[in-house]
C-alpha cells in the first residue's frame, strides 16, 4: 500500500505540474473582474441608495419626532410657568387684599374711636355747659331768693327784739323751720 | 500497514484528492466551466437578494429589510466607517459591500448542496478581486496625494529620517505596493482551496473506507468517523468562509484608508 501511495503521489505530482493551482487562468481573471464590476455597478446603483434612503428617512423621522417632542415639552413648560406665575400673582393679590383690609379695619377702628372720643368730649362739654348754666341760674335765683329772705328775715328780726339772744335764736330757728315747711 | 497491502490495487485503489479535483471540465464539452457559471450565479444571487431586501426602503423595516440592513450595516459601519474614517468612507461603501457579498456568496457555494464548490478555490477569481483592490487603493491614493506624494506617503514612514530610510523605503514599497495584492489573492484562495480539499478528502476517503477497506469492521468504523470529521470540517469551513470574506473586505478598507490618510 505504501508503495501504491507513493506511486499515486508521484502520479499526482505529475498531474500537479500541469495543473498548478497557483497559476491563475486569464479567462477566470477576466470573468471574475467583469462580474465583480457588474455587481459593483448594480449594488452602487440600486442597493446602496435604497439603504441610504431608508437611513436618511429614518433619521429625519426620528429627528422630527424628537423635535416635536421637544417643542411639546417646551410648550408644556411655558404653560406650567405661566400657571405658576398666575398662581403666584393670585397669592400676592390675596395677601395684598388681606393687608389692605386689615389696614382699612384698623383705620376704621381708629376713626370710630376718634369719633367716639370727640362725641364723648362733646357730650362732656355739653353737660358741663348745661351744669354751668343751671348753676348760674341757680346762683341767680338763689341770690334773688336769699336777698328776699334776708330782707324778710331782717324785717322779722327787726320786728322782734334784737337784744334777746335767746329770742333771736328762736326767731332764726323758726324761720328755718318755716323755710323747711315751705319747701 | 500489512492490511493496507491487501487492498486490491486494480479497481479500488484510493487516490488521494489533489489539485486535479479542482480542474473541472467544461460543461457540455464547452469552454464554460462550473466556477464560471457559479461566479455569475453568485452575482445574480447577491444582487437579487439585496435588491429585494432594500427595494422598499421603508422607515420601519420589515423582516427582510432588517436582515439586509444588518449585513449592510456591518460592512458600512463596522468595516468601512471604522477603518476609513467618517469623512471619506461613504464613497467606498458600494465597493466594500460588493466585495463582501461577492466573496461571501462564492465561499458559501462550498457548502451549499448540489453546488458544493467554493469559487474562490480557483486563484483566478481571487486574483481578479485583488487586482481591483490594488487598482482602487493606489488610484485613490495617487488622486489624493499626487503620484510622487503618494509614493512618499506609502514608502516613507513619518518621523523617520537619515540613512535608515535607504533600507526602509524599498521595504515599505515592497510591502505596501507589491506584496499586498499577492497576499490578498493567496490568502483567500488558499483557505478555500484547503477547506474544500479537506472536505473532499474526508468524504471520498470515508466512502472508500466504508465500501472497500479490508477488514470490513475497521473500514466501516473509520469510514463513519471520517464522515463525522467531514461534517465537523464543514462547520469549521463555514466559519472560515465568513471570516475570509470579512478579512478580505477589512483589508481592502484598511488599504484604502491608509492610502488616503493625511498622515501615517
């Protein structure tokens, strides 16, 4: 068998010399090159542009979507900010109104207090004036009455004896009693 | 070894598969060979499939378009943009995508039932691809830097001066201008060739062991094992098929990227 193998190998060797696989056939080079160039033309003309078109469209679609989302987000942000501003304004307004009301209330209370004081002063003044007037009136009428009384008393005293201390005191007592009785 | 000699030498001697198995005769006696048909078929498949996938160009991709975009994205972003840079890469995406699809489909012909022949195991096709890559990266480099500017760009490493350049410039020229297309063509060819040869070896060898080997017990056992190996090698080969398509495309992108780079 070994011999056979050697023989076979030798046979192969002889064939190999004719069929050196390392020597390219010109026909194969030409066919290979032509086919590759044809395939290159077809791929470059029909396949690659299609893929690139799909990519470009996809990129645009994604970018468009992102942009839309971004603008929506910005819109929402703006709306939120606006609402927050409105809310803040409203709070501020409410605080201002409260403050104003408090001030007004205080003012009203102060005014009323002042009015009341003025009124009280006026009433007091009025009372004082009235009292003064009445006192004046009383003094006047008293003065007239006292004059009359003094005159009548003096007349009585003079009519009786003015020497007798006991009598005079009796007269005065009687006079006073009369006075009280008259009243 | 003694038992091996018992193999009848006449009808059933096992011929180990070799390069001759890759030299397929023309179909119907014409000059057109199977790889020639396959290479055209691969272009039809690659274009038909990806045109169908990309035709709708929908914003929300369907299942088919999603699959197509997955492959296209892989070449466009992971290979082209990351290697060439986001400024210039778009110009080269069609070329890189074409190379990737072309190599991938032709490689996978090696495991597709009824086809079962990786076109790239014929060095002529890898040579064609390598030539195109070589022409493209040198052309864009010359267009960008001017002829002598490009030569300087490719052969004089930045930051190096003095007599060391006498040794470096020829080396750089050799490696960047001359060797690249050969390594590109050879790497792809050799991996596909070797993978397919292994597959043939394990399947033909398994068949021989199973049907003709004496003693029968040993022959059947090792034959079945050989078929198992063929299945294992098929899966390994599929990984290699994808990797080689990736590597070829990536290297093309790297060569283009370094040719049009501003600095080294």
